[in-house]
C-alpha cells in the first residue's frame, strides 16, 4: 500500500478534478448538471476533511502529543473552506455564475495553499510519526 502522504495527496488531486468539473459546468451555465457535480465535489471534499479530523489528525496527535500545532491550523482552515462552500452553494442554487466564479477563485487559492501545507509539511510529519500506515489508510478508505 502507499504512504499516508501518497494516499492523501492523490485524494487532493481527485477533489481538484471534481472542483474543476463544477467550475467548467458553471462557466458554461450548464445548470442541469451543476447541482449533481456540485454535490459530488462538496461531499468528496467534506469526506476528506472528516477523514483528517476524525481519523488522521487524532492519531497523529495521540502519537506526538501535538494538539495545538499544525493539525489545529488545518482544522481552522477547513472551517474557512466550509464557509466558502456555503456561499458557493447559494450561488449554485441561484444560478449566479459571476458570484460562483468569484468565490471559486478565492476557494481555489485557499485550497492550493492549504493542500501545499499538508502535502509538504504535515503529511510528511505524519508519515514519520505513524508506523501503522496501512491500518490508518484502510480506516480512512472505509470511513463513511
């Protein structure tokens, strides 16, 4: 199996693809398909956050004793991203292309910075700290 870094980075890429699909449909004003694509994207990113917040981060914190460090910052950023998603969902419901695309631009920059911190700093720290990676990855795969 892969490392936690590889597993989570691959999932970031999957979420990015879903996000791009929604943005493309909104840009073309294909509102019939936007809702379905939006739901897929939102649900997958939320599942990613929950895997981190409920499985990965607590395990890392338990092993390292770092409860107020990088995992806490990632949780704060997750909340910021969730706030943007709520606003974007309203733009989808009202079929407001310009508002959606403006919010999408903000979210894309926010997620890129967030993912870079996880991929370049946090995930390698987790890889170094956690030896039972296969078990942890399986737990995340089987999560909800």
